[in-house]
C-alpha cells in the first residue's frame, strides 16, 4: 500500500465501513465495475470503475475541496450547479434542509438519482444552467477518466465532435420555480460556464450567502472569462473571495466567495 493510500485508509476508516475496498477500487480499470461505499451513517454511494468517480470522491470527501468544513454555519438551502453523479450531493444532503441539483446529462442523471435515493430533501432539475432558458450543445470528453463532465466549448482539445443537445435554465428561473428566498450555498462546477451564469445573475447575488466552485480560464483574450476579472466582480458585489489555482493546471482551480 502506498503512503498516500495509507493516509486515505485511516481517514476513510472514520466515515466508511469498507475503507480498504475503496482504496483498492482506485486502480479499477473495468468501466462496468461498481463499488458500493458504505458510510457509517447515511445511505450508500456508488462509484463506477475506470471513471473520474474515485478522483471526484477523493476531492470531495477526503480533501474537502469545496470547504464545507469551513462554513460558519450549516447551510439550509443548497443549490448544486453541475451535479454530475451526485458525489457532492451525497456529502452535503444530510446537512441541509433542501438541496437542488442541476444536471443535464442522462447517464449522469441516472447515477445521480441512485446516489441521492436515500435523501428526501433533494430536487433534481434535468437541465444545464446558463444565462438563459433554451437549448445547448454539450460536447463529450474523449476520456471518462479525464472528466465525466461535459462542456459547451467545442474547441477544447479534450473534447470529441460528439455532442448532445440539452435543455437549459437560468439561475433566475430556478429561484422562481423553486420559490427561493435565499440560497446559503451555491456550488458551481459547470466547465467554464460559471462566469456567464453568475454575471447574468447580479440581482440575485444579495440572496446568495456563499459561492464555492471550480473555475476555468476559458479565453485569455476575454477578461470576462478570467478568474481575476471574476474575483473583482464578486468583490464589487459584496463578497470576500479566496482563489486556489490548480498546481498542475494554472488555468483552472477553486474559488470560495462569502458575503461580507
């Protein structure tokens, strides 16, 4: 067992019943394989072999990449943009009273429903979130291990020419349909569309306490798609912002914004 695996094992042992099985699954190369993660409390979680699932699970449950432990108070209403297969949802669902998840990809939605089946406070919106209501072409990644998310930016080297047309909604529309007065935590992982979505929702920002998410510097020529411009925009709208660039990929990373 590698030293990293050993550290993960001891951490997993505190929250799961099958830590060693989880560690071994890291090396699984069978796309048809499935691992049932049995938590000491709460319903189980299911991971796919030869996908990004284990990597995402590691980021959310072991690294606490969305900094849920650092929140001053437990969020009551959480909005998850880019729910993928429900790993973030599985982490936060038991701690909030309402969790709204947006995910447009049919394969992901099937897994998402399976991974949130034990939580009655979950609402799933089967749409992509952009700045408007309509449709959008999303492009498949070349490798499931590279990313299980999709992107609307077809010129990315990681994408194939295969695309899927999906329905879209907006943050404003979600607030209306779900009758939201406020959102305690907005989680964003929507592959480069985070800037567009937040910029189009300026009037709603006063009703969102914290925004935690992954950022992607899409186009260096366009300041509106860069994290420095995005940080300034959030600060101008009453947030304190912390940015943590990815060590190996400086054009992306995590950001954490909290209202002052």
